[in-house]
C-alpha cells in the first residue's frame, strides 16, 4: 500500500515545486518589465522658457557717436523736441527649448527679438550739412532692429532637476554659448556727404543690413515657484556682438553704408556688446 501511495506524494511535491518556480519566475518577469518601463518613461528631461532681457550698451559705441554728431548738425525748429536717441540699452524678448543631456548638463536653442532702438519722429529741421537748409514735416528716422537664433549650454553646479523634471530648491548654473544675429538700420533719405558712402542715391533706399555671430558667458539661478510647476530663472551674462559691415545697395549696385565727416573709420558700425540681465519663466518636463 505504501509503495502505491509514495509515487503520488512524489508527483504532488514535484508539482508544487515546479508550480512555485513558475510563479516566482512570472513575478520576476513582471517586476523586470515594470522596472524597464519606468526607466524608459523617465529617461529624458527637457524645458521650455520665455524671457525678458535687459542689456547695457557702451556709451561710446559708434552709433551713439553718430547720434551726437546728428544732434549737432540737424537742429529742430521746436526747442522742446528731444535729441536723437542713441543705443544706450537694449530690451530683448526670447523663447528657449532645452534638454538635459545628463544630470548636470543641458543644451538649449532659442530665438530672440530686440525691441526697436533709435529715433522716429516728424518735425521741422535745419540741416547744417547736406541735405542743406530747412526741411519741414521731415521724417527724422534712424531705427535699429535686431533678431537672431541662439544656442548654448547650462552646467548645474548646485542642484538640478530630477529625472521627473522637477526642481526642488535653488539651483546655480554656469551658462555659455552664442548665436547668429541679423540687424536692420532704417535711415532717412540723405546725401552722400552726410550719411551714405556714394554720390548717387535713389529716392528711397532699403534699410542697411548686416549679420554677425555673438558669444556670451555668465551665471544663472533657478528657483521653483508654487504656480503651475514653473521655475523662475535669472541670468547675468556678458555678450560680444559687433556688426562691422552694415550696408545696402542702390539701383546701380553701389554699396551704401553710413558715414559722417567726424568718423575716422569712415563707417558707422553697430556694436551691441555689453552686459545682460535676464528674467525668465521656465517649465521642466519629462518623457
């Protein structure tokens, strides 16, 4: 009788062992799958930001010297009219997209637009040099426009967003990069001896245009705020950007560039180099 029951016990024990092994293996497979899914779901962190930036330009940049020259030679008939505006500061608006390449390093790309600088007003003016004489209802316009694409890196030295795209405390980062910018300079109609380099002028001219690279470096701070999961960021940087070949062409194909007698370099460059202070709203996210 015992010999008959023994095989059934052996089969029962083997079935339990095998069943337990399969059950354990199934749990392990599910756990590994969930673990891989979690890692795959949170393997990238990015951010998007919108910012306002204020820049201080050099008082002695070529455009400001030119503006002072104009004030001395183009006199308004209305004593209350303000002087010609120089380019002493700049206001920039921009957007940026970025991605964390590691727990400390982020790369970013963006677009930036500068609010117009310069002068645009109508009045009665007496030109002491060409075009000579008095001009009534004259549009004295000298406007500067700047826009461009930017790229750079952020290296977090204190804190950084976690793998879920959340920043928990004040972060400090070093930032640097560059960009490629375009500028336009819209100037009033005038004669060669005053503001343009050739003796032949069309009735109207296209804005003077130029393109130049830019480079910057500085430090930034990010702090989480309790509103829609946003982060408030600030930056202090110094940017180098100089347009030294701003020009246009007349209908004869002659190059036009702005000049004036007191300018020993015979060309008015647009140097926008200087320190910048940025304030931005940033949103980190993960996918």
